[in-house]
């Protein structure tokens, strides 16, 4: 591992000024991804800004929204009363991810900023446009069973110097994308807010960038506005083993129901694209309808029309379609 | 600028240190030029921690109830600090990438992967390792239960399993076999002692003894 200087700021302002002073610096939160990246030589910051002592751990409900500090631990968020009562989908997604130990270390901000688990990204001997821009994508003609089926643009099969078919690994972000979460970001210019759907990027251009965070900016909190989804939401995760594995496919479904009909619907998919994949048309397709397996099947197949398989992951198209149906059935309580 | 960590300034005698090391090295090479290669390597290998020019950082933390003050390379993980500097080799290095759970310890009461945290990040923390779990010669109830239920074969994953199992019970996640399996999924056992590990944890939970 390359040597680095260790810095420990006490305030957000101090942390931001350190990052502005040292462009080679990186923020360190829980470490569950960054320590691995540093051990493997994929990240080699010359200064490490340990932000764990900043006052950003608070989880609170105020006015019409739930605000979760960027340093709140995944395990604390998953068992917090306000999260369980108002946004149970988020708790369900968090508990579907990682292990007891990792959830005790990983923070909300770090979860947003974790890198892909594409094996070509982690293997320094192989090409990867995300790790080494312009070197090519090893997965396109390689082992791509777990890779993306939604490319949204010309990244795939277009320009080999910039293509990337890696998927975003987070469960938490899939639930938060369905819930229209806002990310609070601080930088030298002050505070700004961005919707989570606009926080992560597609791989079409510059796959080395996972997010639209500017250099030196710090995620300080996320905010979820109150909604009426708590009674009818479900997070379904499908993976190669029963627990402790990244999603092959996951579905976050959040519905509002009244009088046996669906009045509002949100959905995001995980494991299928470079960012949590929001299914935009679902609200139009379900609004005013009574839940039925036939309806859910139509809805699922509609979105999968734009999916495109690589050599090894055609199974994911059928799997995602089935997972959407199963998640909607669970959320609406029909058998 | 920093809280209560002192970065050691470059020691005034750093250059002399380098020169002394160089001389020592040269003399060793001169004296041992006929020695076998392995022996040579061992003779000149640095003996005080990781190599490199990272500025050492002072660290104070509590391990198994004892306060430790150490000056370390910030690249050192908590796992390496425990094993290499403090001689607490009960905590095991399995994958070293947070995938196997062999390095599980408790930090401020929470089960944590010691391979995925730099030791400097634990400044001020209270760490408990497998060595700190038993009361002298008296084993912890979960250690006794692991023996009774044959919860291990080769034993390499066991310290991590036990630390994780104790946390699992304390967290209130040992209500059923299915729950134990889910909440212990971060600890892999290649010998496949899983059913016995689950039995051991369930028994301790059922007995209701303080863990």
C-alpha cells in the first residue's frame, strides 16, 4: 500500500478545507470498501481524511422528512424507530445487504459512494475503463454473468475506450431511489442538494465516474420525504446464496393502496445497471388498477423490453421480470 | 488542525538513522556475501513494522481492558496491530478483504472486521478480542458450548465465529436457527461446522446466561 498522511478533522468545514487543499486526498468513513481498494492499489490517496469523528451520525424525523446523517451506521439506520415506522423499505434493503459486522462499520454516505464489485475492476492485470480509463472493458467479452442488462446509451458495444457494463452493488441505494431520496452535499461553495436519481451516473461517458459529486465535496446527509408507502412496500433480493452476497437482481417496490386499488407506485431495480435503475413508467401503468398477477406480469415485461443481455446474463432478463412480479405481489399482499 | 493525534515530525536524526541502517546493511552484505540467499534476506529485513515513508502516528486505544499507547504506520490495519504488534494472535487473518469474518473483534461493543479498518481510525476505542472474552482460565459460555457441540474442526474460523456469535446473542438476533444463520452469514467455515455452530449459539441463548 502506498504511504499516506492521516488527517482527522473535527468539523465539516475543516474536512472540506483539507480536501480542497489536497486534491489527492480522500475521505475515509467506515472503510469497508476503501480499505480494500487501498490494499489492492486501486485507490492510493496521499492524504486520508478520517471523517468518522464529524457530527454526522444523527437520524431524526423533522417536519415532513426523515433526515439521516451521512455517518449513521447501516446497522443503526436499519433498527431506528422512525425508519422502521416510516420507511420500512429502507430497513429491509439494508438488512438484505452485507453481514452483521459490515453493517456495523458501513455508513450511509459510504454506501452511496461504494465502487462496483465487477471483478475486472479489482484485477489490476486486466483492462477496465472504470479503473484505468481508455484501457477497454474486460467484462464485455469476458465473464459477464453478473453484469448489466440496462445500458441506457451507447456505452455498450459502442466505443470500446469508454464502455462499462458494471453494476452498482448497493441494496440501500435501490430502496432510496424508489423513495425519491435527496442527497445533501457540502463543499467549499456551501450546501447543495441533489435527487438520488441524479447522484449516480450511467456509464455512457466517463465510466471512471460513479457519481456527479465534484472533487472535494462531502455527502453530509440524506433526506426522505414522508410518503404513504409504509404499508405496501417490499424489497426482494435474489442472489447466488441465501445470504451475504451481492444481488444478481433486486427490486424495491413502494405502493400506495386504497379501496383495493393502487393509487401511487414507485419502483427501482438493483443489479441490472450502472446505477440503481428507476422504473419510471410503473406509476402510470398501475395507478387506479386493482392488483393482479396478470397486471404485474404485463408491467414487468414492459420494462424488460429495453433490456439487453450480454453473452452470459440472458437469464437476468427473465429473473428480473419474475422478481418484479414477486415483489409487487408481496407489496400488495396478493398470492 | 487535528484532534488529539500527534503526527511525529520527521525526527532530527532521520538522516543519521538512514546512514546507520545503510552501514549496518553494507556490513551485513560484506560479511554474509557467501551466505545462502534466504538467510541474507532475513538478516536485512526491517524488524520494526511495515516499510515505507509514511509518517508514524501516535495511537491510544484499550485492548481487552488494557490501555495501549503505540506509534504506528497509519497503513497498519487493526488486525495487523493486534497480531503483529500486540501479540494477540487469537484473531485470525483469513481473506484480509472482509469476506470471511475470521478477523471479527468487538470495537466499542460492536462486532467489527479488524482487517477492514486502519488501527489509527480506532484511536480512543475499546477493543475486545477472543483473548479478552474468557475470564482467565474460565471459558466464556459460548466457548464452552462450541466445545460441547463440536462447533469447529480445524478451528481457524472459530475465534471469529465466537466473537460474532456473542454479538449475535447480545444484539437479540439469536431467536431461531434461521435467524442465527442469517445473522452469522458473515462468518464462513470451510470445514462446514455450521449446524453445530448454530446449535451452540441457540443453546447459550436458551440458557439465558449473561454473555
